[in-house]
C-alpha cells in the first residue's frame, strides 16, 4: 500500500501527532522520523527507511567522502520510535525545528512514506508544486504523443 492523501492535524502540548488511522497497521513494526531535504519531517516504516538509506548509500563509493556524509546525515537526523497505544508519535525538538512546525500541521502521503509539514508552509509549497506540474504537463501535451 502506498501512502497517499492529505490531512490536517494539530500537535498536542507534547508535540505528539495522531498518525492517520488508515496507516497505523503499516507502522506497527516501528517507525523512523527523519529530516527531509525539504522543510518537513518524514515518517517511514522502519524497514522501508533502512532500505531507502541503504539504497542511497549503496550508490556511493564506500570509502568516499560522500558516503561518509550520507551516513552521518541519515544517522544523525533520524529518530527510531514506536506508535503509542493511541496511534501517536512524538516529534522530537530537532525535527520540529528543522521543519519549523507549529501546532497546525498537514500530513501528506509521499508514496513510500508520510511527510509532516507546517500547515501554511505546505499550502505555499503545494501551490508552487501544482503550478510546476501543470506547466510540465502542458509541455508534454504540446509535444504530442510519443513515437
């Protein structure tokens, strides 16, 4: 099952997020909260995160500086955890800061993981994303059918 859809949530006083109920079964074996290269927090099933991490690092020269940097990035900027009995996950301060999360957040599906965005930041980003995808779509339409 792919993670899809968009939902608005409010973080509680302890910065806990209610994970959308329809995804909780996919996350019962543990989750990893991780820093994204975008201003959001990623929520991965534990095994999927490890596969993602290995895939990226595996493309790099094992003894090279890029591999070392990637290993540091993934190790230092992730937080393995579990859903609590209410289906919530606590977002640690370093990830709250990275994504500049306030209390009002939007959880979006991103195919193999979820992302947590500050609600206003997501609205702004999604408007730009939509415009870029529409422009891209128009360029494909103008080129005509593929040969």
